[in-house]
C-alpha cells in the first residue's frame, strides 16, 4: 500500500484524500494541536465519509512514499522545511497557487518533485464539511527543468491511473498549466478581494477593459519567460469567472478574514518576472498594491 501524507488538510487536501482513499489511507500533517480533519465531503449533493487521519504518535516517517502539498503558497516553505531532513527519499507533489513554492521545492528535492495544477473547486462550509463546488481536472508532471527519478514518475502515474472519483492526468509540461492558472489568479483574485466581488462579476461588461488590459500585461511577461499564454487569455479568464460565478475567490476570503494573502506569490511573482525582463506591468502593480492596502 502506498502511504501518502497530505500537508494542508483543507478543502483541496480533503478532495485529494477522497480521490485516494480507496487505494490508501491518506494521513494529514497536523501543524496545529487543535486541528481537526473534515470527515464529510459533499459531492453533487451527496455526502461521503472521508477516511483520512493524522499519523499516530511515533509514526515512522520512513514509511511515507509521497507527500501532497496542498497548503497555501504562503505556508509551503514553513511547513516543508522541517520535514525535508526527515523524508530524504519521498516523492513530493506540490499543488498550490503561484509558481515560486513549486520552484523552491524542486530545488530542495531534485528528481523527486511533481508539479500539479487543479481546476477543482472546493470549500469548507459553515458546518465544517468539504463541498465539491466545481468539477475540474488535475494535471501533474515533472517539475520544470528537472530530471524526474523513475520512482517519482511511477508514483505520479499511479496517482493518475488509480480510478478515484476525480480526473487526474499526466502532463509532461505542467508548467504551462501552472502559468495559465497563475494568470487566472492574478486577474480574478486581487480584483475580487479589493472590490469584494463574487468571481462572476469579472465576466460582466463593467470589468471587460480591466480584464483585457491585465491579460495583455501577463501575456507579455509569460512570453518573455518562454511560457506563451493563449491569445484568448482574457476570454478564458471570463470563462473561469463564469464557471465559479457565485464563489468568493481565495484571496477575497483571506482579506475578509484578515489572513495573509497569496498576492506575493501571484502578482508579486509576475511583477518580479516583468522587472527581470524589463517589461512594464502597471496594472499588475496597481492591484498588487491595492491588495496590500486592503489587508491593512
Ligand atoms: O483559484 C481560484 C481562487 O480563488 O484561488 C479561482 C480560480 C479564482 C476560483 O475562485
């Protein structure tokens, strides 16, 4: 039996635990003593019992094969750093917003890191249940520029092949998916967070100019980084806004809860790439600054 440890036992962590629970009993990393695990997942109105657990006292970490990192981008370094020396041989799959944490982890564990990107929608409702709000897909594959070990590649294919309830696909170049997700987050998240809008507002005519202008800036940066984004990026962003119309973006939720946001890992990352490529990014910078102010 393959042993999987999940770091970030939130909505996406729980959704992935559900995907795995008939072939593994995923364990979740307890980073706070008061943390409890959601025990129910609601999919299409149907409740399902989640079968995951915290590792018992004295668990031999050497028995872990794979670590799924699904926490916020802001927490990856802090959560993973103490585990790295304890887990010298495990494979890692990092699936969170942004691109910086993925690059950081690939440097820490060369040959053993998979990058993932997901369009699944999930949230934790007021009764603590995970609700699967949008059917999506998850793509996983080798970290960019890294030669994947055979063992990690095999585990990656195992994750895709086992018939869980979700759609997981192998992608030899997941960096392209990550760039697309980054672009979507860099437009939807800051605007909805600062203006306190539901995602669907960004598909409306009122925001068309802003979405177009931000998309143009992001496409120029991505091109300079050798990850060209589709010509119809703005349309794709509007499609995601429409598909998640009633949702509050994760950044809006964080701002409203007074928590740190992922702005540094999304717009901050793109602004740094723009600076290195000598490209102007006034719109991205404006929304970056507005999110920092919205928090204070
Ligand atoms: O990924 C998201 C997020 O909120 O972080 C989107 C796609 C904007 C959906 O809410």
